[in-house]
């Protein structure tokens, strides 16, 4: 099995080291042969080659079985919106080129992190949500325009029926293996793209009579998610709404530093933490490597079908938390100093 | 002073009665002369006239000094996305026609509601956010398209410089009278419209060196809002992101049923609860009228400059909560039965 590692920018570098080490350890313990290669993407790639996704990286990606990615983005571009070449273009391009249309984001709280969230424990306990975020369409990929005088700017929010159908189908199938509830999120009271979305999901729901399907507006969903996260099982939504909701949902898992995601579609799987490059803490050795480690677990599970190995990783994370070990982002006022770890110690 | 009351759909009818009664009571007590008229909008207007915003209502709106609105929307349209004439079109049209480009949504917790939120009291205490949501642009008003074969649908997300400038200016001015912090929310790492947004806000911030300006991506903002609401003072954002963030922020105020909003622009002010028509509880007499009552307070304050009168209303709400009275949405397991009220008793 060939794994391409793309650390990317900021804390991506620090945390991906640990996702990779976990894969190496699993390979050694279970006698699998994983070969690793490394690729550049994002700000680091722009600095080195002028291109956020160099052809060489894309070529390596196409020849791999799975990809472990870190994070993307840099303050330089955030502070200067006029820059033409931007790190995020690399990530968007690789998602599109590899046909990674389904982004799975499981939101589950490790029991020991109940205190790390800003939400009340009784609201959180038992919450377990699986997000399906559409990843290669929507306003992310619609035509962009800037007027000659630079005073008008636009992006086209656009969906095709087949795009909605294939992601919704994956979500329905997943719901079948879980609590059989699907919530589709849109803004059909205002947006035409959302009305198409809702029509397609409604139509498809007839094929899944055993799944209880509900439609919710994005504004309401953003509220319900914090008010009563337990009401959700599988959630399916578009690229933009999925981006927003899953970041918000990170508070259900205690911290963004705990959440992994899998992007799948045609063939190759792409695994990454939900968190960003976090330039404010990059290089300080304090980032939480658990999201990268849990991304490695998703990789083992989804791309390689190695469920035992994946469970072993998740159990190791759980055991570590049970012993009281915390990185800064998941510490609480009850965390003792000797249990507060940096990236490497936690890894 | 001429006030147009538009109850709209669902619980809009029930709660607006009380917003109006409060205005009448204030008029009597302070010897003001308010004259009231009533207009139709939304599903009720479609049923009666075929038009979600009848010309008569728009005419009355144009001739009023301020408008007290209830809510809009009906399950019939939510369940059938193919319907061409929809209640929400009425609301969008009146916003556009009256030039209501700035939607102010103050998020503040009444101390006695600390327990009603799903967020921990220590995270909430002291949170006080004023949202400025742009209300007449963005993907809400950009061109909509549906392909001939109905398999492709799109909405144009579009912003013009002057639209960003005028709302941002209002937000900067407000920040000056508060804690002097402005957070502008966008998705400039992906969207061209957001890059324009960020450029304009950056440029304008030079005129407000006394205001600390920060830019945040919408996904991050959706998370920070629950993680640490106290970090925000004034927030300015586009129509779509503002819709999502302010609904989410309702959990900071304990319940959606507590939040009022003011839409202003050219001349006439438009006041409404943030909550929707809530058809699931409509007609049951259990909706919380406080958001409508607080909308009336905003109307007195912003459109009529009657600060004392507005404060009197807010204090009455506070006193009512202090005495333990609750509607269902803001009750907690500690609420005794005799303090649990329906809409009219609470009103
Ligand atoms: C970095 C950015 C382009 C990206 C996105 O918006 O998709 C990120 O926020 C994510 O969620 O993966
Ligand atoms: C009813 C709907 C069109 C409206 C909106 O999205 O603007 C509502 O959610 C609001 O926030 O006022």
C-alpha cells in the first residue's frame, strides 16, 4: 500500500509527523507493508515552486492508495486578499482532480473530554454525528468574477443533480448502518441551488423508506447543533454549509484538535484533520496531534479496510485521554501540569 | 408616528399581538400618539391575494415611520421546493424595496436565563455581541437560474463595494460607542466576493484606528462563537453568513425566542424577532412573545429615538424573568409549573 504524506502549512507539519508514525507503527505491529512518499502543497509549495499544487505532487497523489494530509493556509494571504496565487487553491484543486466529492466528518466525543467543551455535559453526552459534506461543487467551484474596476465580485453557487445524488446516496447508505436518521441541510427557502438539493434528496428518500429523512434550513441547523446535538445522526449538506457546520460541531467533540475527516470519491482516499494551519501556534510544539492520528485511523479503516487496526488506534487515543494526558486545546482548569503535554509528548 | 404591524405567518400572529400591545401601553403611559395600521405578508398574503407582498402592504410600509413584523414561512412550501410563489419572497422584497441594508442583531443574555442555554454559564456570562448583517445583497439577491432540464440550479453570490462600505461603516461607528472591537467575517480564502469584502473592510479600518479590527473566516467564526463568545464585540458580515451566525448566536441568549432585530437603511426601520414562523408550535399559544416585545423596544429606540421608553420595556422583560416567569423555550428543569406561562400570560 502506497501512502502519500502531504504535511502542508503551519501546524500541518508538526501534527502529520505523528499521523505518519502511527501508520508506521501499525504496519510494523500487524506486518503490513506501507510505503511512504511525501509531497508539497499550499504556502510551502508556493514558496518552493510558485504553484500551490505542483504537478509532481498531483502525480504522486494519483499513484498512491491513500493520502494523509496536514493543513493549509498562511497569514500572508489572509492579510492580503488581492494576491492571485493562494495556498487554498492547492487543496481545492487536489479535491477536484482526485474526484473527492464526499467528505466524511465523524463527530464523537471521547468521554474524558466532556469538560473540554463549552457546551454543557448533559447536552453533549451521547452525541454522535456523521457529517457528509459535498466537497467538489457549490460556490467553492462555481465561476468567480471580479469586475474591471474591481468594485464588484462574485462566485456562482451551483449544483448539478448528479452531484447531490451521489453524496446523498452515500449518506443514506451510512444512515442505514447507524440510527437510520438523515438530516439534509439547505437554504431552500431562499436559494435555487438548495431547492434542487431538496428535490433530489426528497426523491432519493423514497428508495430508503427505512431511513427517517428530515430537511432543515442551515440557520436552524446551526442553532440545533448546539441546542440539541443528540437529535442528529447522519447529516448531509453542501460544500459551504458543511464547512461551517462541521467547524461549529467541533465544540461537540471538545476541540477542533480532535477531529479527523475522510474525503472519498472515485478511488483514492484523502485524510486530514478538520483544523487549519493555525499560524498563531505553528512552530511552538503545542498543537494537538490527535486529529492527525485519528485521520490515520480513518485511512486504515476506509481506504485499507483494516478495521481492527483502526480500532487499535482509536483505543490508544482513548486510553491516553483516560490517563489524563492533554494538549493545551483540550485541557481544562482541572488538568494538572504534569499531564499537560506538547505535540511530541502527546504523539 | 405611524406604525405598520405585519404579523405574517405561524407564531408571527401570536407574538406580534404583544409587541403591538407594548407599543400601545408605552404610548398611553408617555403620552405619545402612535397610530397603527396592519398589513399582510407571506403565506397568509399568498392565500388571500396570490402575492407574498401585496402592493397595498408595500404602499402602507412606504407611508409608515416604522414597521413591526412577526415571522414568515409555511411547511407547505418547505415540503415542496418546486413551488414558484413562496412566502419568503415577500420578506426579501420588502427588505430590498425599503433599502433595509443593515440588519442589527444584538445578542445579550438576561442574567436569569443563564441556565436556559446549552452553553456553560461561565462561557456565557458577560457575552454581549452586536451583529451587523448585510441584508439586501449577497447570494440572496444575485441572479437565480434553473436549467431547462431542471437538473442544474444556481444562485449568484455577488457584492458591490458600496454595499460592503455602507454596512461596514455602520458597524465601525457602533464599535466606537462600545468596546471598540470589530470582527469582520468572510470566506476570503475561497470566495472572490469575500476577498472584495475583506479589501473594503481593511481599507475602511484605516479611518477607524481607534477600533481594533479583526478578520475571521466563517467556519472559524461559527466555532469561536460557541467556544468563546466573550471575544466578540461588534461583528459585521454578509447576508448569508449573518443569517447562519445570528441563529447560532441565539444559544448565547438562551433561546431564539428572546432575540430581536432591527433592519435599517434609507429611512424606515423594520423590526422583527430573529425566530421564524415555527409552524410546529403555531396556534398552540406557547410561543415566547419576548422577542416581539424586545423588537418593539428596538423600534422605540432606533426609529423614534425614545431611549427611556425602550429601556422601560427592557427592564420590564428583565423583571418578569427575575420573578421566575418562563415560556417553554426558556424554561429549565428548575422552572416550577406555576411559573411556566403561555404566550398571552407572558405577554
Ligand atoms: C482551507 C479551506 C479551503 C478548507 C475549506 O473551506 O474547505 C477548510 O476550511 C476545510 O474545511 O477543509
Ligand atoms: C425567512 C428567511 C428568508 C430569513 C432569512 O434568511 O433572511 C430568516 O431566516 C431571517 O434570518 O430573517
